[in-house]
C-alpha cells in the first residue's frame, strides 16, 4: 500500500499553501512598513516615506490579487 497522495490533491494543497504564504508575507511586510516604522501615519505633514508606503500598497495589492487568481485558475 502506498502512502503517496494523489497528484490532484497534492496540487490542490500546494495551491492553498502558496496562496496563504504569499498573502501572509504581504501582510507582514505591510505591518512592518506601515505600523512598526509608522510610515502609514501622517504626523502633521506628508513625507516621502508616507508616499512610498502608499505607492507600495497600491501597486502590490493588485499584483497579489492577480497572482492568487492566476494561481487558482491554473
């Protein structure tokens, strides 16, 4: 008796792992940049780090969504 998983189930589980992993990595990066380094907050005026942080979020969120959709369509 073989202990191997069926290839279809293995691919499905890897899709779940990849989707959760990339999403958690994206969330942790945004927590680090936005909350811990305080780039998400405006203290009296706008600075370059606020602009870079929000540009990062605006560019990386659609890229993350595109990656996850493409991952699940394959």
